[in-house]
């Protein structure tokens, strides 16, 4: 039943009629098959150059790959695969298949895959069956247009890379999820717009939503498409949980890939802020610390927890400082328009609404001074000795609940204020 559901989902991802199979010849077919085998998990994948046949520069194959499979003793064994691509206008001739098989036979391969964008004749398939009966290795796999279509349907990230127009919106979402979690790659802003426009008809789980949020910050801002604002409370909570549980994985992958991790930090900070709109700060703090302090049932040392969590709390605290001090009587600053994450001040709270907007601004520098005799707009009891808690309370492992309580109070007040101001502007 599970396999059937997966096949049904895959069938909804790709629009086969939009894939130009007739034009998939030579290098185009090789590129398509290269990315397919990459998605299948091939290692040491090599795209060779040259013609076909035993005396050609490619040695009778276009691609060479290694797959690691479990042996009976539990060890992983390497299997060598050759892949030969044969793009044609009509049915692939039998002689081309026979020559490829004969040339590959002495190479000690586990499998030989012959791929065409058209079809194989029945006599060709019969010949392969007969040859295989007498020669157990290599295993001969014939991929015709239908087989190629099935493989592409199972791997929408390949379709997105090569034939974006052949993906349904559900396929775009699956490709985004696969590319982010498997490769730490971002999709295009157009894909994000398409998914947002069709979000009501899509099954967006926590893995997909986490990938969407990080993709948005990877492109600059979440305000145009506020995924957490458009989600239910339990969906926001589950997405934050996925983000926190995967922090070590995300940071490690980012470091190894040389990818800037700031989008991930901003994304989790955003989800933390969104969660505070649905649950009390103390409960959120307890859950956050529980998740980060335990990985696969093992306790995580405090210095590692600090490395994972403090950048997120610092990001969130910095955003609240910028937002809350922008019109506070206690603060004076040079004119500026942006929060430190690059979003316009007047649009910041749009990230917690159900609908998005389009923004395009550039950050500026500024200086801030605090007047300790003025009252706090949010209502914190401040005086000359007791200064703004956003600046007074630095996030640390022993005060996460206190810190999030401050963020919760500020966000509730400022979000309500932003909604009133937006309603007033709309009424004018």
C-alpha cells in the first residue's frame, strides 16, 4: 500500500507530456541520465566524453558510476555500473544494443544500463534475455522512454533542474524538499511564488515548510510569503521542532559545503518567534532546550548547545531590539528603514500574517542612544537604573525562559500595533 501511494504521488508530481523526449539526444540525454543517477545515489559518477563503441574515447559507455550495496555478511560492497545513452528519432536499432553489451561484457561490471528516448524492439529484448541467460554478469537493464519517464517521475528534483515546466506545483514542492534536505540547494524565487500561490491545495508537512522558510531567507526575506503566519499552530510547532532537531545536521552540512548558515539561523529564529504567538514562553523555552540538549537519546554538552542555540537567540533578540527601539521614547537613533536582517521596519510583522507582500530595500547603518527618563511603550517598568530588557538580558542557557518571555511580550504588543496601523492606512 505504501509503495502504491508513493507511485501515485510521483505520478502527480510530473507532467510527462511536457518533457521533450523526442529532443533528448546526444548530450541532452546524457545530462538527463547523469542527474537521474546522481539522484539515485550513485557515487564516483563520471560523465565520459567521446563516441560509442569499443575503440572510442568513452570505451563504450557515456557514464560510469558506483553503487554500494549490502553483502550477506553485512558489509557494503561496491558495484560498478556503466550507462550508455542512445538518443534516436525512431526505435533503437538492435545492432547498437548488441555492440554495447558485447563491448561491456569483459569489463567486470555489475550492471550495464542502456538508455534510449524511444523504444527497443521485441527481438532486441529477446536477444538480451538470451544473452543474459548465458552471461549472468553484467546485469543488462534496458531503459526506454517509459522507463525514463517513470524514473523522472520519482525524482522531481531532476525534472526541476532540466524541465521545470514539466513539474506540477506538487512536484515543485517535492523537488524543493529533496534538493534542500539532500543537497542543501535552494530553489528559484519563481518556484517559491508558484508554491505560495497554490499552497491551499498542497500537502505541506514540517520538512517541506522548513525547507520553504529557509529558502525564503536564502533569497532575502520571508515577508512576501510568510509560511509560518499562514500555518496553523500545530504546524508551526512541528516545523520548529524539525528545525531544532536538525540544527547539528544543517550546520555541519553548511560548513562542509561552504554555504552561509545565516539563512538557517534567521529561519529558526523566525519559527521561534511564530511559536511564541501560540504557546507561553516558558513552555517554548523548556521544549527548545529539551530538543537541543538531546540528539538521538544522547546528552549534548552545554558548549555545543550554546554553539547551536545562541546564534538563533541573538538573531531574534537583535531583531526585537531594532523593531522595538525604532519608535520608543527612550531611544534616539539616526533615520533608518531596516531591521538588521534587511527587512523594512514597517513590514517586519507581516511575517506573522496569513498573507504576504513584496519588498525591496537596502540596509543602512545607524547609531542608537537611550534616554533613561522616558517611559517604555511596551509597558516594562523602567527607570534610570533599570534599562530596556531587550538590551539588559543577554540570551544564555540559564535564562532562555526569561529571554523568550521578554520577546513574547514585545512581539505581542508590536504585532498588535502593526495590525492597527495597517488597518488605519487601508481605511484612508
